[in-house]
């Protein structure tokens, strides 16, 4: 009689964890793939319904002269790339693109990113009630509906009975929204969205091993050197990801309409407002869809640039 010796601590093939004597390894793998597909299918369905289909439909409408009223609403005609050429040659489109880029750079990149990182860095060691109060105030500014925030800022910047004029010494009646409209929506959006960047940067700073910061402190590195040589390289991936999200959200933001309506004289007409004015106010859905498609391409270019930079940094 012969018997096979099994090494101590080694299980028999049919006794391996997760193995079933009646199921072949290939069947186990197949079940895993089907289960994974079943979990992913609902998410893919939602993406297809709420993202892919609207994008394709927008591209189609951009190639037609579809309108909200008139014969073009009942029987739209295919016009090719006429809407796209009309948009690219429209001075108001160029103006809205420039205003949007300034708005993104001022309120998103410099404002929300800079202030969010500064707050996260300053509060990283605070474990007091003051920090909790400040965090609550910052988060509340983020979760308040945009319409409410816009109403509060209109009251704050009002030229006759506004809070800002009341805080400045002297008898002032400055219409801030009319005098500095672009600056007004930039500051408004900084106040509105800094909390998101601060929360992400706070999580990023928490991920840095404390031993790295302690080593820099023992070596006599200044705060600026610690930021430059340890903190920023450690959170570079978080930084670029946050930059991508903040830039794209700010680029597509419609909230400034609630504060200025795109005026005065189109000085605050970001691209989202430009689309609304042409597609909804003037009823040119085909032309508005073409502008939306151009915005989609710009967003895609921004995302690809950020992802390329992130890949190179890695």
C-alpha cells in the first residue's frame, strides 16, 4: 500500500480555502467575472443614460437648426458645422470664453485651491473647538444652496443698504456688482467652494507620514522648506486631482447668473450663461447645443492635460 506524504502545514488540493470539490477552478473564475459584471452593470447603465446619451444627443442637435418655436421646432434641418462656425466667429463667444478662463483661474485655481490648501495647512495641528467651529462654518458655506448664497451676496454688495458699504468707514454708496462685476463673482465663488478644496487637502495632509515632518523639523528645515521638499511632493497627486475637479466644475458653473445675470455689458457672461442665453432665452437649441459641444471638447482637453501631467509626475 502506497500513500502520499503531505508537507506539514500544507492543505490538500480539495481543502484549499474557497475551493469546492464539485466546482472546477475555471468555473470559479467565471462566476467571479459574472458577479463583477452584475455589480458594474447598474453604474454603466446610469452613465449611459445620464452622461453618454445626453452628450451624443447634444452633438446631434448641434448639427441642426432646431429651435424651441417655429417651423424649425417641428421640422429641424441638418446644417452641418454651420452652428460651430457661427459660434467660433461670434465676438460674444470669444468674450464668454475669456471671462470663463479668468473666472476659473481667479476663483478656482488661485482662490479655492490656494485658500483651501492654506486653511488645511494652518489647521492641521489644531484640535480645539476653534478649529471645529471654523470647519463647520466653511462647510456650511459649501452646502448652502447656490440661490440662497447668491441672494445673501446681493444683499452684502448692495450699493444702498449693503453690508459691505456699512462696514467701510464713511458714507459710501458703491454699487459693487456694477463697478467690479467680475471681481464680485470671483470672490463669491471663492467663498462658495473653498470648503471642498480644504477638505480634500486636509485628507491629503493627513496621509503624509508624521515621521517625515518630524525628520524635517529635527533637521532644522523651515516651514517653507518643509512645504517645498516634503509636503508638496507628497500630495502632488491629490493636488492635481483637486485641480482637475475644481477647474471643470468652475468652468461649467451657472451660479454667477444668479448674482449678475451675465452683465453688465456681458462682463460676467461665462460660457454656461452664454449657452443659456442662446439656447433658452432666444430659443436656438441647435446653436446652443453646438456651444455645449465646444464646451465638452474644452473640458476633455483640460482633463487630458491634467491626466498627462499626473502621469508624468508619477
